[in-house]
C-alpha cells in the first residue's frame, strides 16, 4: 500500500468507544481437560493452500532455556488407562483370579521382577528400560477416589484440593521459573489443559507447521491490526496476544524438519504429536513444560486379551511413540523428563464385555533425564477380588511429580502443590 | 456500493437475540425477522411454528450426500468391503450439518438440535456406532423443541448411544457401568449428585437393551440379559421383577428427567450456551423452576431465558465455537456453495476448516460432548487457526471448487467511496452493525488506508489487498464473539 499507516498503534485503544466485549470477565476454567481433538483420519495437506500476500516474517527466536536446561513433558493418558495391564502385578495371585480372560500370562511379560512385568505390547520400550532411562511407579493416584472422568481430570490437574483458585499445577510451576514467554508452557492440541490454565501465559499448538499467522506481511500491518483489535482483557484477547507472540518466536521449530529416528514414529496422533514435541525441544524455542494427550483409554468393552483388543493397540502405540521420541532426541534426551498421568485406574475385576470399569489406583511411567530407570517403584497394597475392588493408592501422584520437578528444575514444590508434604519415591536421581 | 444500498441494520437488542439464536445475522435473515414483525415475534415463530418459513435450500443439501440415507447393515457391509469407510460417511454427516446451518431459515430449531446432540453426545468417530449415527441425529432433531422426558428415553435407548457407551452388550452377569454412570453425570443429575451405588443400580436397570454388533446391527431387547431385583437410584425405587426391563427403564428415565438436579444441570448448560459462561445462579434457578413447572417442556424455558435481564445484558459475550466460526464466516462473506463434485469442493472442504479451528461437528472425542463454555475455545491454537480460515476465505484462495466468492470491486461504487464509509458498509454486511471506531482503526492498521482516503475500483486496496480488510473484520471480537 502506498498510503501511510494512518493511526499509530497504541493510540486507538484507549480512545476506542466500542466494546462491551472487554467487560467479559475471566471466568471459570474449562470444565474439561484437553483432548487431542484433531480427527485422525482426515487432515488437510498444507500444500493445498497457498496464499498470495506476504511472506511470513522469519521471527527472531531468542533461544532461552530454563536455568537447568530441563524440559518436562507431561503425557496424559485420557480415559483412565488400565495400569494393571500396562505394568502387570504377576506376583499377586488375585490379579489372575479376578481377570480370567483378560489377564496377561506371566510368561508373556517383559523385563519382569518378582512382582511386576511390562505388557508385551510395550516391547519397543525394553531398550529404554534396560538402559536405565525408564521406570514405573505403581499404585499411584489421588488421595481419595473420584470415578468421574471429567471431575477427576480437573482435580488431578488442579492438584490443589480445597483451593478455589483457577490455576493448574504446571501453571504454578511456570510461575517458579524465570522468563515470561508464552512458549515456556506449550500444550499440544487445541485447548489449554487444566494443568496449564492460569495466570502465566501458555501456548497451544495443534501442529508445529500451522503455528503461524496466516497472511502476516512484511510491513507488519496485519499484526498491528490484530494487536489493536485484541487489546482487551477477555480470555480470547489474551489467547490472541499469546498466539501472536508465540508464533513469532516459534519460527525455529517450524524451520526444523521432523526427525527421522531409527525407531520410526508410529503413524498415529501420539506419534505425530511427539514428533512435533521433539522439534520444539530441538529447536530450543524456550519450552520448559510441554503437555500432550493420548486418548481412547476408557476401555469398558474390548480391552481384550494378550492377543487382541484395544489395550494391546493403545499400549503398542504408546510404547512405539515413546521409543521413537527418545531415539529422535538422542543426547538431548538427557535434558528431557517425561511423565505419564491418567485420571484414575480401572477396577481389579473384569466385566462381562472384556473390559473394566472405573477404579482408583494406577501406574505412572517416568522416562528420560534424571530417572533411576529399570525398576518398579511404589508399595504394593495387594489386590482383592470383589466386584467393587480397586487397586488402592499407596503413593500420592504429587509425590512423584514433586520429585521430578525438584530434581530437574531445582524449585520448591510448596507453591506448586500447596499444603502437600511429598514422600520420597526414589524414582529420580 | 456495487450491491447498491447500505444494509439497514436491526436495533441492537434485536440483533443480539437473532445473532445468539442463529448462525449469523445476514441481510436475508434480517428480512425474515422484519417480515415476522421483529425479533421477538420471529423468535416465537421459530419456537412454536418453525415450518411457517419455507426451508427448501437447506432441505436440498441432504441430497448431496446420498450415503446418509443408507441403513446400518448396508453401511457396515460397504465399510467391510471397503466400498466406503464409515468415517467417510460420518464426514458426510458433519458436512451436511455445516451446509444446513449455513442455509437454514429455521436456525432456532437447528441450534437446539445441535445443543441436545452435543449434550446427549455420541461422537461421529467410532468403529461401531457410526452405523446408527445419522438416525440418532434425526431422532434428536425430532425432539429438539419438545419435552426432555421424551427426548431422554429416545436418546438413551437409541442403538447409537447403547453402542457408544457399552450398554449394547451389557448383561446381568457383570453389568457394564459406562452408560449407567454417564447417564447420571452427563445427561441428567450432573457430577457430584450421584453415588457409586446409584451407578451400579443404574447399570442394572439398563441391562437387556441389545444391538447385534458386527452382524445384523439390529436392535432388540433380550430379557435373559436383564438384571432383576430391587433397584434404587436417586430417589427412584422399583421392584424390577419383570425380566422385560423396558418398563422400568422408561419409568427410571422419566424420574431422572423430572428430577430437580436434572433441571438445574440442564438449565445451567442452556444458560452457559445461550447467555454466558458462568451464568448467574439466580437465572439458572429460575429456568429450572420453569422447566419443572412445564413438565420438562423446552420451549417455555427458552422463552424465559431470552426474556431475562441476564440474556439482554449478554450481547457479544459468547465466543463462537469452531463450527459456528466457519458457518458464520461463510454466511458473512456471502460465499455461494454449490453441490460438491470432489473432496476439494467447498461443501466438503469446509469440514477440514472446522477441524482446523478445533472441532468438526460432533467429533468431540469424549462422552461429555462439545463444550459450551468460552475458555475451551479461547486458546492460541484456535486463534491462529481462525485467522488462517478467515484469511483463506477472505481472499477466496481456498477452497476454490464449486464455490463463488464475492468480487472486491462489488463493494465499491463506480464513483468511489471514502475508506471509513467502505469500512462501515463492510461492517454492516458482515457484522450487521455500523462500524465501531475500534473497527475503523483496526481496518486502517490492516490496510494502511486513511479514514478519509478515497477508494475507487482501481485503488490498490480493491485490486489486490481487499482480503486484508475483510480478514481484519472477521478476525475482530465482533465476529469471533456473538
């Protein structure tokens, strides 16, 4: 355009007489945690869209790292995974009595000790396990059972029972770390998960390649217009500003090609998401905390047996994706610690549909830098075989998370998990 | 203006009502509203006599996706023999809904169909339930402005719901708790208002409803599978001695539909969707009273909702969700979508646009259905994706098949127009309101034009930069929110 930019950015906002919209108060957090919503079957090839105007400004990414260089990846197994199938308590005879059809035979288990062994579909993870970079903590969970998916996700990710404040534990962790870039807390997917929701800014990205402002021009007019339009205080105002800031520094990740590890990523939502997480970490755009999800764990029917079923499929995807991720990171994997969390576990006894109903205790996997791998942690409470029986919780999941963040980020957990006194787990160096 | 007269906009209060209960206020819809005698009269007609307005163009699009009329077994056989996958048919279903929403002149019925279909959610993705999913949507559509105590049993005992939440194979031997629990938490009483014993009894009541999975896909009732014996759930008590448990199911669902906690839960969701996130408790209480006093009829609740001061004060405070964003953008730009001939045709491709922004219709992967709050959709990823879709439609760059976009020159009279008047004309057409000062400043930032600058058809803005102006309007809070 030949005309000069008429109003100077910043002067219009205060003079503007419009908008009741700005009075919309920041309100209750989303009831829901996030879910990886992108349809698995259909995707839009980026090549089909070419825009006529402008080249995207290659943003100056000021690479910054947390003081320790650590990155925490939190993988949520949405739907409540059956921890008794993932890390099987073969030494507890009740396990086999309560699950006549779906129990995993002892002989099929991987890396067994006297009590536990991994589901055979987790074979891609045996290298990480035997090289001491992967561990499991069993019988973990919240202090009291909550069998509602939605209420439990909320409570797990709030991680501050009794508090009415609207901020998740990862958002509070970000508050303890230096820096104020929205990229420090990045969620893969479409929505901000409860764990990242709060006062600290956060970035959300569905696919790395899409994290840019369409039509952004070299003259900066489009960005100036957007900043002017969204200078208010609503959640969307904030989201737009975080998007503009984040997309600008995200260029390095977009420019970095996807890794081609020797152990290939599975062709799955989780595989694609972890490949993108690897790009974000390798590009060093300043992510301290990254969240992502794997869905479809709510197996009321057709969890299946060792030979068939949804559990075998999902566990195989999980194991293959994690193996590829750490292969992709290479030596950088030493800086990255990944933890899995599921909102609750399943009942001990199987139901009549080759599945299990909502239970309580579960297993957490901890992988990567700083992990004392190759071992099973936690105190086994023993199972009982009644229709109501749960795996009881002997380790509060916050104890596991406390150990990870104190050892990796060197911060106190007093504000991350208010009024909680963690007990030692031993899973971290 | 190429299209001559400036759009005559409805008064603010009328704009609010029609915008909130439609898929975007266009000049054509405003004409319908005026013809009905104003927004209030229009709304009454929409609630009580929707068939008063002819809706041929919306009905017509159903024929664009003939697989939607196939039965469960037919769909399944075609899926197995790889003639056409179930997920492709479900893509058609979502596309049909998007195109219907763009065209319909009965938006209140359409919106309420969408509302209940999200609350009584059966995702369109799923290996098994896709066979019955179109019929499920039709079932809900038939009750969308009726009574909840009739809608609830129709939905809960529908094969699609039975399949999705594991009730289709649940038996008395070890009843599957999936549907029994979500019925209490998501469809009726709400979280925190039931016990684990309620869940078990709820699951027992629902045993016997069966679908012949993977074979004939026929629905039946199998008395041998029904758990008998006394059941007690949330104030409902029944001896349940008859192996045919259909009667006890009906009584149970009727009890739940009339339960005060259900009234509260349902009215909270209605108020969150149609008034604002975090609606005042007093409003929800009033609506719940109306609901119970009218035997779970939906229309009186909606009438009370729009008559409330809370509703009147909520103009512009709801964020559009991904599908609403896509549909409103097509409507605002007056994009003419024709019968599709390939996957790239706009009638089909708009599904990917909704997915890109965050969610295709009814594709939410969890049983709690597409969220009706704002926070879920106020994320940086959504912001970037919305800008992306607005940008490509503003420029007419994608999709390009079987679609016609309005030419930039049609916005500008032959003799030219001042930039600020042009912005006002665009605002009236796209947003159905005069340009605010903020919008004018935003547009000036985006284009570099001065407010009094004269714009003629050979101005650079018209020749190649018009998408900047349209996108600035579509990316603004006035379009993203409604």
